[in-house]
C-alpha cells in the first residue's frame, strides 16, 4: 500500500476506504498538467483496466467521459485512435462492451472459448450459434475474402449459405463470431457502427502469439487488475469488474492473498470482508472535482457506490419521463471525497449549450459551495464539448444556486 501501511486483519474507517477507492481510480490528486497524448491516455486506461462503451449520445459517448473526469479536456479523437486497428486498445466484453488494453486480450480467451460453446453468451446468439454454423462460417469467409465489413453491408442482396443475406441473421452471426473472438472491431464509424475484421488481422502479432493462459491463471490476473483499479473491494466487487463468476473469483482472491497482492481488511459499516490491494494509494485527502458518467467504474456497481458514499444511484433512461426522480442522463458530481450532487445533462449541439436539465444536491452538503464548484466543472465540460455556454433549467433543489453560480462565471 503506497504512502501508508496496513497490518493484517486491519480495520479501515469508511472515510479511509473512500479515499483509497477514489485515488485508485485516478480521481483524487488533481488532473495532469501539460499536453495529453495517446500514450498518457492509454496509460490511464491501463490503470482502469477498461472503459465501458455505450451508444447513448445525449451528452457524449460514455467511453469518452471517464477519461475527461480524470484527464480534463483531452481530445476524444485520441481514444478513437488508440482503439483503431487495436493500436493500444481492443473491443470486447469486459464490463459489458468495453475498450480494453490490447495486451490483456489473452486473459479473455477463456471467455471466447466458452462463448464458442454457447456458455456465458446471450441466449439468442447461443442458439443461433448451435443451429446455424454453416451460415456463421459463410459470414466469416466473406469477411476473410472481402475485408472489413459492417453488419449493414450484409443486407445488400448477396446470397450466402441458407438464403439471402439478411441484416438480422448476419448480425447474429457477427455477434457470435465477436463473442468467440474470431472477429473484432477494427474501428467504429459513422453512427457508432462496428467495422468488423478477422481478429488476427487487427490485433498485433505479438499479442496473438502470446500463449493462452489457463482459466485459473487468467482469473487470477483479472482479479488482480480489478482489485488494483478498485483499491479496496469485496469479493463481489472484484468479480463484477470484469463480469467474472464469484465462485471462480474467490479462489483467485485466495491466491492473491497468499501471494501478498491482497490484504484482508474490515471496513467500517461493510457487512462483507474487504480486500486492500498492495499497490493501493493511501491519500490523506482528495482534491479533484469530477462529473462521473453513469458507467464510470467508480460508480457502475451501484451497491458499492452506496456502501462507499451513501449514494443511491439508478439510471432512469428507460423510466417514463413523468416517473423520473433525477432526470434522463444523470451524472454524479464527485466533490473532493464525496458524491455531493447529481445533474441531468444534455449537449444541445444545435443551440451550442450544455443544458443542466435538473440539479439535485445530496443531503449534508452546503448548497452554495456545491453549486460554485459544480458550475466550474460544467463550464469546463462545455468547452471540452465545443459548446459555448451552460444553461441551467429550474428543476431540482440545487438549480437556483447553480444558475447563479453559472451566471457569476459567465462574462458580461
């Protein structure tokens, strides 16, 4: 444990655990100075182990936002470049669909092998894989012969095994091949559409040539990466990070404890035993303010967010508008070492405004202080998104003070 020490079977206060978790995620010590290039960006993803992808674009694509929270106003094109042709990152099922450091690809081959057997894969795709292997092989052969293709390219009157190419069937075949690791995303294009190619033509040869680790070794490595990214975590937290089965994760954790990589600890108020990673920082305070995407790894496991911050967080995208409590696309606001507010944001690109559709303060926080610090983060986010102003709509208990704070930052 960096900058501190914890003895075996130690107890940690909830405040200590919170600071450790924030710092482990790269959120506690301020943003880097100087230019941000592709190597610094890739290093940040290495630290996290992955960034989750999501297609919702009401504010910005979900995978751009965690890096903005940690790096500030970086060029999102750098992330696209890092993922193009797997230069630094590749796309696969990590914590849902994710961009993952390409060197980690061998650690997911067990998942690919199971997917090829219909295990751990969407039921419909698994059924399709069992019943339509001839069609799947034909899809793969066409990509091999013609080069990178989108799903839509198969809906162009070309006859394949089993009849005319149809987008629905071709999409299922592509999903099966993707799960099984036979194809991967060369890049996303246009409206976020995958351009698929054979995995061996996308990933670097030095990665493809790495021997496949056995399942236990891969689980141990993934548990180690997850625990390091979390800093302090329960077994279920560690398993959830890469969507591992808890039953397969517990032996990996036991091995990591024996190896001295994890230290068992008790955390104030937690019912489950916790594990502290040996590389976890032990800061005395946290200085960063950050807007966290709904899929940010600090908060994506909702029970953990509640345990750490007393913050009950639910995504309301699929809730009817009249039944939403906090809004459509709500970002928690990390202020120092607390989640002090939540704000429903929309990038209105047509009018050039970042809209705060609703803003709510968390209990126990001074509204004026929260509003001032949140207003600054919103202004900086608007600039990063290429928007020229922030507009606050009158919804939520924080909205009046936030509107005033934004006005105070706006030049006359």
